[in-house]
C-alpha cells in the first residue's frame, strides 16, 4: 500500500517556495479560466460555431503548459539561471534582429516568428534574458557601478541593444522593459546622476527616431504611436476610430459592473468590445465581478510584487533577489498597463493581462518568470552573512 504520509511529504517537497506566490498563481489560473470562458463567446461564435468549450479547452491547455513551465523553472536552483539566462541573452539578440526584418505581421507589427509551426513573440524571451543578464552583471561587477564609462559599456549598452531592437515594432514592451532595467539599476545602487543621464540620452535618441520615422513615412509604427497619443489627450471622441471605440466600450463594461458585477457569464460588452479575452479582459472581469472583483485581481499582482520586495529586503544586492525583483516588477507593470488601458488611464496598447488573458507562448514565458521567482524563494532562506562571497561563486567572473 502507498504510504499516505510519504505522498504528502513528497508533494510538499515538490511545491516548496513561497506559499503565498503559489496561492496567487492558483487564483490567477482560476480567474483566467472563468474570464476567458465568458469573454471568448464572440470568437467562439465567429470561428468555432459557438463552441465555447473548445476555446476554453485550448486555453486550459496553454495554461497547463504555462503551469508546467512554472513548475519546471521552480525546480531548478536559481543559481543556475546566471549562466542559462546569459546564454538566452546572446540568443535573443539575433532572434530580435530576425523578427525585426522577417517576422510575421501581427496587428500591423512584426513581433512574432514561427518555429516548427508555432509562433512566439521574441520580446517575451528577450525580457527574461535581459533581466537575468542585468541581475548577473550588477551582482558580479559591483566595482563598475561608480565608473560611468564601464557602466555604459557593460550595463547600458546591452539595455540599449535589446530595448532598441524591440522599440520599432513594440513601443509599450520596450518602454516597460526599459523602466524595469532602471529599477534594477536603482536597486543595485547605481548613482542617481548616472541613471538620469542614461534616461536623458534614451529620451533624446527615441524622440529623434520617432521624428525621423514620422517624417519619412506616413504609414508606420511611429505614425501609430503618435496618433494613439494624440487621440488619448484629445477631448473629442470619434466612435469610428478603432482605439476610441475600444476605450468607450471598455468604460461601458466597467460602468455596468457596479460594485458587485452582473455575475459570471452575464457580460453584454463581450460581444461588442474588441479583444475582450486578451487586451480588454480586465473590463470584462469588472463587468461580471464588479469593482470588488477588479480590486481583488489588482491585489493579486500587488501581493506578487510585495513578496518579491521581501526577498529583496532579506538579501539585498544578491543575484537571486535582484532577478526575482526584476521579473516580478516586469509582470506587475505589464498588468498595471493592461488595467490602465481598460479604465482609460493609458493610451491603447496590446499588452495582455499576465496569466489571465487568453494567449499562446506568452503564458509559457509568464509561467517561466514566476517559476524562477519561486526558485529564488526556495533558496533565499539559506543565504547567510557570507552572501556576497557565495554570490560571486554563482557565476564565473566576466573578463
């Protein structure tokens, strides 16, 4: 007979790490299944003869794969990610270059590539890789933090390369990744004046790029960015404009939800609002679960950030803590942008709600990010006063 206590102990050993983060993931998974099942009615009617169950099954499969990536990543000692993510960093650069010139068109932008019949957004891989690269270099080479020249070559230049390759076709992702990098530099105690100088250079370079692109061609991504920003700050609302229509319908959904919502499955805007199962799923959640449901979802992401912050406070300036904080900040910022677009705080952009929106490989990379964070929590309790020396042993010193 199988020993019940042995099974319990074995299960506990597999799910080690921050229990609160495991609970957050469980709630996000449940909310995702409920919200996507309801919000996907329009796409089910349009493409699958009204078969919502098929859409839900497909999404559940991707969620399961995402959870598998999370579980697998959590079982790897976080110290191994120092070299692994460095390798992914060097792989990400040629992939981004290939995507920029030969990527498949998705929503009028070349953001994805196809491998063996599967498409994935290379910026998702690049985000994890860059965050891991920065956590590594900022931990191992603390001696260069006070030298602007060395900092520019070893830290700022890699950021510019990755963010610069994402920027032309995906402004919002590039901006969020750049902000994450700045936060990691700040937490690593890079001098504030160096950070401000870096930001100033990037703003000037980015503005020049947009200006030149806008002048040279009237039908490119720069034109789209400028138009979206102009519409966002405009007091006029044109119902024929796609972006304004999306925001208007999203606000109608939110207003209709009230405090407690219309109850699950009773959304009316899901059949009117474009992309209710991805970009605007937060509006559907509020419509069906009310303001309380919206606050609960927001709280889940805030809890994830809080748990990562606790890691940072317990092991300041360590590779694991900086890696976990960078990944958590990136996920939470993406969630806040998605929510901000839904309620009209930000211009329309195509950012899914992490681990809730219906998606493909983005769920896998989100799961991987959370798994790495959990891996750090499993080991962080073992960090002692000699942490600095042990962290240097995590990865070989760069030459």
